[in-house]
C-alpha cells in the first residue's frame, strides 16, 4: 500500500482496515520516492487490521519501531508475517505471544541488532529468552548484517534459513519449548522438528560446534538437509562431527576456505548421508576423505576446488560405499591419484575435470570393478589413468576442452565398443582423424 493509498483510505473513505472483519491478508508498502517526508510512521498505527488477519506483509516502512498493534500482539491469529526493507528498525519486540504464527521472514533490515529484550549477560552467553512464537514452522532471516545474536528456536521449527546475517554462533534450541501449548515434557523426550538448516554468507560465524549442532540429541530424528555456503571465516565443524544426525541425507559445504580437518579417530558423518558436496574448502585434506568409510547410503559425492587433497581414498574405503553411483572431482589442482576408486562397484557416473596433475604414472595397478553409464573428462590423457583405463562397458564418453588432442585413444574405444552409445567431443582444435574402428560402431 503506497502512502497515497493510505491517505485515500483514511480521508476520502473514512475506513480503517480494522473495520474490515473479513480481511485475511494485508500488505503495506511504502515507496521512499512517494514519501519524501517519511510520514509513514504517522499512518501505520491507524492501519491496525482486525484480529482475524492471518497474513501480514510490511515493506519499506520508514519508522523506527514496529506498529504498536504488532508489539502488543493484538493480531493474535496471525499465521504469516513478513517484514522487509524497514531500514530504521534496530530492535524488535518478542513474538512469543503470537501463538498461531507459523511463518516469519525478516529481510533487508540493515540496522536490526536484537530480537526481543536482551541483557548484556544474555548476549555474551548466547542464552536468550523465548521470543519466537511457540508454533513457528519457518524462520527466514536475510540481509540483517547488524544482527549479532539469533534467538533460541522452538522445537516446532522445521526450516531455518539464515543469509547475510552478522551472528557469531548458531542459535540454541530452547529447552523450555515443548512444541504443544500448555504441556510440559522432560528434555530427553523432546525432539526438534528441524528438517532444513541453511546458513549462507555469515562472515562472523567461525564454528558449527556451538549452538544447535551441539544439541544433536534433539535433531537426530529430524534434520535431513544441512547447507553451509560462503561463510568465509568458518573454520570448525562440531568436535564430534555430525554422527548423531541419523536422518541427515544431504550435506553441502560450499566456499568455506578456512574450514579445517577435525582431529578425531572416529567417524564424522552419519550413516544416513546420501549426498555430500564439498565445494571449495581449501584446508580440507586427504584425511577427511578417509572418514567416508562405511557410509553405505552415500550415493553422490562431489569435490570442488579442494586444493589440499592429493589422493582419493583407498580401495578399503570405496568398497564400503556400496551405493555410491555418482562421483564428481573438479578443480582439485593438486590431486595426483584416483586412489582406490576402482573398487566402487555401484559407480555409474564419473566426472574428472580440471585436475591437471593427475597422471597415469601415479595410478595404482588395480583395475576397475564398475560399469559406467557416463564418463566425463576434459582431456584425452585421463583415459590412460586407472581405474578409467580399465573400463570395459562405458555407455557415454564426454571429452571437453582438450585443445591438444589429435586423435581418440583406439585401445580404450575398442575395450568399450560393445556398450558405447554416445561420444561427445567439445573443443578439440587439433583433432585430425577418428579411429578407423569407429566405422564398425555404426553397424551395431
């Protein structure tokens, strides 16, 4: 709602939104170009909707405080609340009394520092009061760089998405939340509903070992997806890894260049893990890959720009990955060997790109146990590296960007002639001829 529309409602029609008893959704939007005198704060308190309102969206409000009818929790049936681009807000009240609120989004609140009343002792200890609604399902906080502490989350929360926020540690799961109104339960019987945790571009975050990931006993039956992206100063995972997250399926750690290995003799990852992407994390080395052993559910594994990794895991590790079917290794500039990859019986798709130090002289003598549906490499010389050299039943071959390639490797093509259905070649400026044996492929 622009300021002109607000004035029209008030002065010309003499109606307020509070009189509209059947109103369920209200969106209030201020345009700074049409409100040069910042008069929005004079109108918003008179725009209080009826108590039955369920969805509320406020955008571009120029006042320094939320409208009083949110602060006093008069919109008791509110289910969805979105607050965006309100540049002067530094604090927010507690939302705890909004018992029906399921969805809360705070976005582009550049000066926001606190949610709810916070004492200095609470700020330093990260032990904040219950300020979030007890039935909240989704919490999205984006572009709030001044917000240094996140409130404790209720057990009902299913999705937590945090991007470009200035917090130093993950929020805690508040142990006084029970997930049901008016009931109590011992902390050992309470389980969180959190299924998605997405953390992105939070430069102050240095460790995942403080906050809700140290409360894995509450998350072991719920958390399925953990995404950590572009946290430039993140250096530590939880000391005991993520082994207690028994339902974790997808783990992605992207562009966390300071992340280091964990000094532990045990496993780091839960047995439930199916998809694991590391992309890129410069300080991670070969020892982290050894921790993949016995991940029998793992199906997809990706390494991207991990410059400290010199060798893939041993045959002993790959034999335990009984369901692995897709491996991608990209831009690992110091990788020398594919290790025991040939022992991965279930592997069906393999991509090795921009790993220029891999050479057949570093390859183990062991052969290959898998039959690939798709092989993707960026240079012809990779076909001489074990276990790729020993492949026999490849269905698709993709070679891209090998400017030096003059011909396709005849021996490898003959080994796979009975199964090859597609050969795709990218830029190959020096390619002059194709092997004569390829003529027989047409007749199959």
